[in-house]
């Protein structure tokens, strides 16, 4: 009899895990609460819903850790990456996608196989020890009832912080007598970004408005712990009046064709859909009230008459303490027929979530076929991410993939036998080359 693996959650991690199992001839029951119930950040009935067109980030596999992870996933046969490549939109060196087209295609591909059975409705009870192998991939917006069941099972070893969503405006409402097209340092296509300049007075007036704006209240009586890679714009402003000049509003690498005066600050807008009718305001994730967002963001030159397709907002991110709770194959130590994958396992970011879902699918396939999975080497992006999920050396926090969690490369031995220290771009390239060579060797081993 063919074994079936249960997967709870049809986000990026759950869909990727399902795909990897199906590829290996294993049936899947995919449990998804949509469309019966939606999280605060999700609106579509489709699987693998993104909240930002640029959620998959940089696509440079030579110098960038997340781009390296993209390439490893492509080589592994990732559903998420093949779909992203098929639905991408221009974004310079980033892998941006048409969000609706992306989630629709992921859904279509999974439903096209007779190996996936979808069960709609919210799961509120933790899997029993008698259930089939189950992957929990419910993401950072796990429903309150199910997270309560998880917390009870893991003795409340959980943490939470908050991510914020950037607003989106209709491109036709942007005033191009003030704004202009240009990618920073002219990287990528010139139409990838729209730029809105500010002079010094406008910038500091804008910062004052951010600081004084009325914010959305928190309803769960918890103190938010923001992830540093996704701080709300007003929280960045609270860290110092000039903070934004070194973050999303830095003016470097741009030339205003409308004026000989160098911009003091620049707001960038990135393409949000394939038709390029929508633009999201880069780095402007926020918890301000909607009326405040409209009033304050319309102070930006070029956005005085901006029409908003989506206002910014916040969403809660919940994750478990993986180093204490999970084994090397992402199984719950106290109940080994349950695995965790995606952001609830303690990684951060859509790419990382899909990556952990991918490897969880491979692990699950091995386990139900009575094979011992082979863990990827830590020199790879996939292995480094898994290694972080087992890092017990400090207070555990979610992490985006970055070269800081890879085994260190200090230098190399030259032809004449001397040590040469590798720096900058060369060092990043060395990390990437080593990773892909080791990943390819690992693929040969698991395919034997």
C-alpha cells in the first residue's frame, strides 16, 4: 500500500514539501484553511500567496547568499523556483514575480497531479502519535487555535515578532514631472525603479510626520519584537533622524534628470505586478493607520496624488525553538511522526521558508521509504540554513540566509604555496563556488 504524508499549510514551504514528495512517488494530503478562513495578510484562495512581488529577493548566485539558495533550489527541482522563473517581472538583479500569477501557477501544478488530495478547513488539534508522518508548515500566521495546540505540545517554547507590509500605489497616479525611472548605479533595466527625490527640508519634515503619526494598536497585549531586515519605516525613523538616509531613502547611485540639485533623499518604487500597473514603495513597511499613510506618503514629491492599491500593515510571526525541539531531520524529538518546515520552524523569509520546505519534503520521502536521509553539507546555503535551525550557541532568533552562517572562508593557498586572504566580492564568490560544488556532490550522493 502506498504511504501518504500529511502536510498542514499550503504556503511556500508546504507546497514545496508536497512537490518533493510527489516527485518521489509519495501521495500527499494537503490541509489548508483557505478559503474557509484567511489570515490577516492573505486574500487569495490560491496556495503559496506572497505579500510582495519582490519577496524572493536577489537572484545573483555569484555574490549573494539568497541568490545562491535560488540556484541550489533550481538544481534540486524546486516547484517554487521553477514557478518564480516562469512568472518573473523586471526588477534589476532581483527575482520579482507577478504575485497573482505565481500563486495561481503553484496551485495549478499541484492540483494537476492525482498524488495530492486537498482538504480545506482549519486544523485545530495537534497530530496524534498514530497519524501518518505529518509536516507542519503553517507559517508565521498560524491560526490562534492551532498555535495553542502546538504550544501545549511543546510546553510553550515559542517566540514571536512582527513583520510589516509595504504599501502599493497605482503607477498612473505617480507624477513623472518630479519622479523618474532609474535603477541605483544603473544596475538592471532603467525602468525597474521609479524614484521620487526630496530636498533636505522635505526630508526632515517627512521624518517629523512619521514620528508624530498615529499607529495601529496591538490587540494581543504583546510587546512586538521586529525583525531587523523588515523594520517599519517609522521605527527606523525613531532610531535617529538620519537613519533612513542610510536605508531605504539613501540618495546614492541616482541622478535626478529634472534638476541639477543633488537629491538629499530618494524614495524608490518597485514593480509589483507583471503588467506594471502597480508599484510598491520600497522599504516603507509600516504600522501607521491607513489615513495617516495616505496623508504622509502624499508628502513625497511625485506622490502628491498617489492612489493606493494596498496600504501597509503588520502581521505577527510565530516560530518554535527549533534547536531544542527538532532533530536533524526536522522531526519533533518528542513525537517523531511530526516535522516542522518553513517559517514556523525558525527560518526567516519566503525563499528560506520554501528551501526548508524543500528539504523537509526530501527528508519525509526518505523516512517513509525507510531510508536514512543525507543532510546537505553546511557549506551549502541549504545546509547552512538547516545548521542555523540547530544552533544552540545563543538566544535563538530567526535568520535570513547570509554568508555569516556559512563555514568561514578566510583565504586560499596560491600556486607558489603562499596564503592569500580573500576579501569583498572575491570572498562572496568563493562562498558561492564552494557551495555549488558541494551541493552538486551532495545531489550525486542522494541520487545513488
